[in-house]
C-alpha cells in the first residue's frame, strides 16, 4: 500500500513539474494535459537520475528534488503569466468513442503490458526487445557508472539509448516497486496514453468536426506506410479479395498474422519514441516564447536519451517548429533555437558516452554516391515501397500548397503548410540520410519514422478543410482513411486476441518454468552468501528441503540467520564472486542464438546470452558469439559424470572466466532425449520439469 501511495505521489510530482510548460500547447483535455505532463516528467526524472550517475553521485532522490524544485520555480515563473490551456470543449468526442480509439491504438500494448506485470517475475514476454529493455532497467539500478555494464554480456559497456529503461529504474528506485511492475503497469501505460492523447490533440486542433477527427485518427498506424499500403490495395488484381481479407481476416487455419497493421508490440523505448514523435508535431503550434524554447530543447534531449532511431524525424519537426516561430513571432528566438538544436545531440551524446564507449555510431561510414543513388532506383524492389511513399506524400503536399495558394493565407492555412512541409522533409530527408549514411544492422531504422508523413499531411489537409474547399481535401484523403480504418479494425482484433489468446501475440515467450528456476540463482554476492549458508550446513539443508522449495534458499537463509544463526555462532561468508550465470539454452522464440530472459527476469548477470544491439564488424558482436559458442561447447551433453576429462576442462574454464551458476535446459532442440540433471557433476540447487540450476 505504501508503494502505491509513493507511486501516485511521484506521478503527480512528475506531472506538475512539466504541466505549466505543456499548457501552452493545444492539448485535447485536462486529463490529456496531466497524462502528457506526467510522461514528460518521468522522462525528465530518468534523465536527471542518469546525469547523477554520470556525475558520480548516483541518487534517485536528487532527481526527485530537481522535480520538486522545478514545481516551486514554476510557481514563481508562471505566477505573473496567465496561460490559458488551449483545450476546446467544442472539439470533444464522446467518451465511448475515445475508448474505442484508444483500444485500437494501444489495446494490444496495454493488455500485454498488464499481463507481463503480474507475478514475482514477468510470466510472459512479448516482443524480442522487451526482455532487453527490462534488463537495461535492472542494469541501471545496479550500476554506479553510465553507460551501465550489460547484464547480457558481462563486462561489456555499450552506449545506447537507455532513456526508457532509465525512467523505469528511477521510478522503481524511488517507490520500491519491482522493475517489471514499474515498467509494465506504470511507465508503459503512461507513455502509451501520452502518445494517444498527442494524436487526439493534433487531430482535434485541426478540426472541430467529430467525423474529421475520426478520419485523422484513422491515418495514425505506427510503423505502417499508409501510402504504400493504399497504393498496393488500389493497384492489386485482387482488389475486392484484399478488402475482404483486410476487413475480416484470413479465415484459413493458422493464418493469423500478429504483425498485420501493427508491426508487433512496441517496448518501452519505442513507446517513449512514439510519444516524442507525436508530441514534437504538437510543438509546431506553440505560441509562448519560453515554453516554446524549453519544450523544443527538452524534446530534442529526450529523443537522444530514449530513441535514437526517431531522433532525425523529431529534430526535423522541431526545426520546422523553430522556423514557424521565427516567421510568426521572433526570428532571433527561432534561429537561436535552431542553433541549440544543432548542438544538443552532440553534447548529450558525449554525456551519454557515445564518443567514449563502443556504440553503433562508431561503425558509421558514408556510402559512395553511386551506391546511395540506388536507394532511389525504381528497379530495386526494396526501394519501390519507399519511392511510392515519397511520391504519394509529395502529391498530397502539392495539393495542400494549391489549396493554400487559393486561400486567404490565414494562420490556419499557414500552420497546415508548416505541418505538411515537416512531413515532406521527413519522408525525403530520412531516405536521403539512410542512403548516404551506413550504420551496419541498425542504420536503416533511422528511416522507420517515414510512416508519419502521410498522417501529418492528412491532418494538414483536414485542417484546411474547415475553411474553403472543405470537400476537396476530404476526397483526397478518403482512400487512405479507408485503409487506415481497416488497419485500426485489425489492431482492435489484435487487442481481442491478446485478451483471449495471448500466446498468439507477436514474439510470445512463456517465462514460467525458466523464471521458476532463475529465482533459485542468487543475484548478488550477499544473496549467494545466504544461499551457501543454507547448503553448506547439513542440518540447514535438511530443514530447508522440508519446505519443498516454497521459498528460495536465499530468503530462507536470511531469515534463519537473523532469528537463529547469529545466536548459534554461525557465520556468513560474504567474500564471494559476483554471481555469473551460464546456460546451454539459446533458443528464445524464433532466435537460435539468444536467451535474454536470464538477465531480464530478476536482473542476473549473464556471461553472454545475446548477439544483437552490441557493436561489432558489420553489426556482428564477435565477442558475444565467442561466449555463446563457449557455453554450447563446454556445457554440452558431454559435460557429465561419464566424461571426467571433459568435466575437468569445463571446470577449469569456469574458474578462469568466473562462471558461478549453470542454468541447464534438459529438453534441448537436438532430437535427443532430455538431459539427465543428475549426471551433471555440480551441486544441484533446484530442478523443475524443464530446467535445473547448479553451482560451480
């Protein structure tokens, strides 16, 4: 109960720290204002928490104090200003329609997030990135340095966008709520709601018509290139069949596509990135000077902090916002803001360790001009979809310009052109960026936010439709809105599937058996000391066995030592290595070379369980590959009592590399019978139907 009170209080602190600055934006409602402000405040808390780590005095309470100081400062700064929130009751839509919109946009994410939050550890994972992000949160909680040591590859330090997990770590550290519950029940839902209300705010600012708000909302299908999807439908030889399949789905057995119109379930970092992408679109409409400058710079910092893939798109939107502000109000403020936008990413990339520790940016190279031009060659099948998206976006922008030229040039029309211009720069600029800049394995992701161009152009056209030529703009958008509505319907179906049949969701993993085993592996040296206290005393081991593993040996040992052991003169040996887990199980979902569950469930340090998201030649992590190969070699079926020479070699390797605990998967994917756990020549700590835990 106390943790819940702390959580509510911290959410309010985060919200009120950012609220006065966000009030200058055209936010849909009071509730939306508080949600968006809370999301900004949580990101700010995570940022200050990380800065305290970089500065060498790690303190979550310093971040809380900063937020409280900001609230007090806001009272003085805004007391003489009367900033009227821009929400308009005339633009409101019925609550039931808002709920339907939200379930389409985020129902799948919300349901899976809630399901992942239950239990002592996450009972399931969806999305390959989810366990990685949770392991990042654990890593930041445990680390005294930044970037933190990777829990997936011991003694590896990797500059990365840790903002989402850092916000989770900050919130968890302050409230005492477990990291997985913090991530899945608090931070993810707030980011999700903030992203949703940013879209609704953008649409309701463009029009007061509920019908047009529905059309605008239908266009926002994250990661779906709506222009290409519409063109593929219109040009298809099976036009009617495709419409039927898109509407009711394929009725054949085993044909459910969990990624259709959804691209899976985004993790914490992607949710934060989506929110910042939508939020930066709203900043274009800022009118207050200090709020404008502060929000632009803060959003630029946050996107470098949380989602580098989205940084170019967000900086384009912020740059256009600065140009608009300069044209309307003050060129001095606009130009200074642009200057700071240019400097900001380099300053904070330096703070976050991108120039001092290994990072994907270290593999950056520039492609030759001829190779870059191939990205715009219609004959290359992989380029066609992007070219179609660019041409459709350009056609919509030309239509927007023609409507503007025939208009009275009012601020409403000018704002729509600025929004449309930002969309065109995104759809062209990002493609040019990935054409010339080569970052192995991850560079292409910089173009992923191109999908937002058509939705933004749609909002701009809808904004023009509330004055002259109201039907022309709507007619232009109807094909895209039709496909968008089909996509929203599909996303609603994904939400229903997540409720009823969660195992069909994208990249689903059942963690129950592996989590049951991992809870018996100590996370820290102190945990291991208390576990050994139990197993090194015959009478304690016998007493512990009588509870049939209802509790972990660590918890049981702590209580026994506190109540009995100290009085009996027993001792705890705290001089131990840090627990380091190895395994023979590298088959996670559809990947035969990863096991991210090990560090993600409780925050264990793993010797090496992941190849991705670590820099190396052509994006390949050679050290990670060597570590996985070593585990598969020395912990294979040969590691048994029947091979004493092999056992001696493995134990020698384990001692040299500081392996302390072995997670054995018995039913391997090699076609042979399950491994007999009793044949493993190590002290067995626990065993269930699939896994066994041993101590070296």
